[in-house]
C-alpha cells in the first residue's frame, strides 16, 4: 500500500521524476514505524523526528502531511511497518541544492512479521567504521550502503546483524538499531555523539522504561571489549522493539551465554510490550508472539 500526493493507492509503484535528488544523491531521510490495529506506536515521536531530520538537511516538510500519511496507511491493515520517506525533490545536475526546493513525500505500508518482536539477535562486529563526525550519523538518511555491505558480511559469517564501532573504536550501533548493555543494575548505551541515531525506542527506554524498572541509565562511550563483559546486551528498534543479543562475533552461529532471560532485561521487555499495547489500544498478545 502506498501514500503519495495526499491519497492512498494499491501497490508500490508510482510515476517518479528521475531528477529527484533522493534517487540521484540519496538527499533525504526516512522513518520506520510500527502500526497495530490502525494506530502507529509512538506516532508523535516518529513525526517529530522526521520533521527535525528534514530540517537538519535544510528544507521543510509539513508535519501534518507526514502524520496524515502515517495514519492513513496504519488504517489499512493489522500489523504493519510504515516507512515514510522525504527527499529534497527535483533539482538540476550537481551537488548544490536548489534555492527553492519542492520536497517529495511518500510512504508505504508492508506486513510486519510479529515473530521479530523481542526475538534474539546474534551480532557480527564489522570492520566498516561508523563516521561519528558526519551530521548524517544521527539521522535516518537514505544512504545505507555501509549498512547493506555490513549486513551481507554478517549473514555470510552466520550472524543476524552487523555491529558498528566508530572511527575512534567506540561502540556506535547495530545495523538497524541502538545497542544497550546491562551491568548489574546500570544500563549503558552510546551517546548520540558517537555516531548514533536518535532511536524512538531508545528514547523511550532511557527516559521512561529504565527508571520505571529501577535502572540507572547512562549515555557514555563504550568499547566492544567492555560490551562483551556485560551481563546482558540488547538492540532496540521500532519493529524488533527489544531484541536480546545472544552472541557478539567469534562464536560462529551459537550463543555465548549472554543472559537473554536476565530478570531486568525481561522486566524492560514486559514494560515496553505494555507501552506499545497502550499506544495502539491492543492487548499485549497482539504486540508479540508468546506475550505474558
């Protein structure tokens, strides 16, 4: 299902100007949100982040149009992944942006597998460095070449997803999510300045769920070797929600003893499940398979 130019249409194909800078230069950003039973989880935060990301690139987008697209698509199905994309629009050949941009806004909806919510992940440390000096490191920018290549290598090594460090060898993120580590009753996650996307679920965990679960949460730089000494590790994103990490490199495809059933991790997962259910007006069983 597709939303463009103020209306819904079936399929995923529409006429597209081949001079659009999103296509030619990856000059744009996107957002991915989870919709359940016609409602987008954390909709306000998703809209606000997309609008702020577009502003960081130096062109405008109407927040009401973004919200309309997300909500219209959410109403078309049960459990959906809503992807909303904004580009700078068309422009002449060259890097210089047009003086009067006319942004392109479109969005798509696809079925989201309930089995990925809270499912475990095995992470493969990639040699590709996350560039923490780039302004794009904190945005969901369209250029995903590094992540695509790292994901290919992770799968070839028998793992689910890549794990990135930055140019200073500080941990940054997973290929499609933010990383957290539990040390006793302390929760640690890399700061945005280490080349980290401002994830929606990341913010919910830091500001709301961690304090509610009695956890002190700290945003600080962390190395891969320190991460490997954690009691539990997990990845957050809007579709996986919280994914316990069971392996970080070296172990082939097997688990390495990370506590996927760590009591505090389980408490965080239950708290997030409840929050998403409340956001979307559904039962916890609708949020993930096997919810209790």
